[in-house]
C-alpha cells in the first residue's frame, strides 16, 4: 500500500462516499495517495465499489 500514488474509486451510489472515505482512511492514511471518485451506473458482477490503483516502485 505504501507504493500506491493514485487511486480511482468507482461507486454505484455516491451517497455511500462518506462510509467509503472512512474505510479508505484506514487503508491509506495518513499519507493519502491522490484520488478521484466517480459514480457509475453499474460494475461487473453487481459490485458496489471498484478501486483502481497506480503504484510506483522507488
């Protein structure tokens, strides 16, 4: 997780953003990577959230 520099969070319901944000903080804090978050109409296999991550090895 320490090598992740950017994430994109896809949510099917943007009203769940605060709950997702709390969980995100547990995994990525306190040096949070850059993040984008967008609402989508559907995700594969009925998922409610998908997170795409870009990592950089130093």
